C-alpha cells in the first residue's frame, strides 16, 4: 500500500536534489533550459507541452508509470527544476502540470506556485510543507464519455 508519508518522502527528496546547486543564468534562457532539463531528467513532454501565458507556464507530460510513488517523484523533479529556473531569473509565478496518458488524454493536473517557493527560501515553509502544498493540488481528471 502506498502511504502519504512514502509519497511525501519521494517528492521532498526529488525537490531538494533538483533545487540544490542552482547556477546563475538570465531569464531569457530559463524557458529553454527548463525544457532541456526536464527532458534530460527523463520527463516525457508532449509535442505541445510547454506554453507560457503571462507569468505562468504550463507543461503536459506522460508519467513514466501509474505508480503513485513514481508520479510523486516526477512531480518533485519537475517542480525542483522549475524552482531552479526561477532562481536563475525566470520571471514567472506559477507552473501548471498536466499528466496525460500515452494517447495524450488528460489524467491529472497539479500546480506549483512561486510564492510557496519564496516562502520556503525565506524559511517560512519547510521542504515537507512545500511538497505537501504542491501534492495537495494534484487533481484527477474525470473521463467524459
């Protein structure tokens, strides 16, 4: 049985690993580097997976598996890379993630708010609290007939 503690541990570890070792770059490079780093991390982005609208960015990807722990790991990896790009100067306020099936049917949605990351950086949130906030946004998408 998958426990919330196991899922949380996976997300915290992945987020901390991805955020550590941030390197400086200007904001104009951040979007390209974000996509490249996601791909390098094994995230299976769809063809139209990255859109920027205003100060928000949206990605669409196929999870590696249906295993809850692995999906939580992926969310942690994605948000860690996102927050790393924010540290590097990317001027966005939110990341919207959509998981899709192999045939690109939406399965679940989640988001990460830069404000939460800023609270984490200021010591107002722990890594666990940051991870819980992101995981609490995870919402399954109901199939329509």
